[in-house]
C-alpha cells in the first residue's frame, strides 16, 4: 500500500512536470524530466530523483529557476527541491 505522502509527492511532481512541459516545450521536458520521479514530500521540500548525477547537475545548472517557478505555483509552501 502506498504512503499518502508518497501519493501527494507524486501528484505534486506531475503538476510541476506539466508546468515545465508547458514552459520548456515537449522536447526539452522529455529529454531532462521525463524519467524524474517524486520520492518524498516533507514540510520543507519535495524530493525528486533522476537517473544519474549528470542529469541532476544539468537540471540544477540549467533549469533550477524553471523548476522553482513551477513548484512555487503548484505548492507555494515548498521551500526546497
């Protein structure tokens, strides 16, 4: 049985991911975010995992502001990603 927090994390990530798709376009979204998965949600942040360190580093250096903006719209109380 899934944890309710895990389900919330997944639904929040899906909403954030959709906003990223709208903002970045389908090709960029699918290249960098299609395989990202929500892992957990706490009071201070949503943890999302990606396939490897290179992908994580690339997202952090090139798309961090886009992710933060999408997250702020979907869940303004999340402080960290």
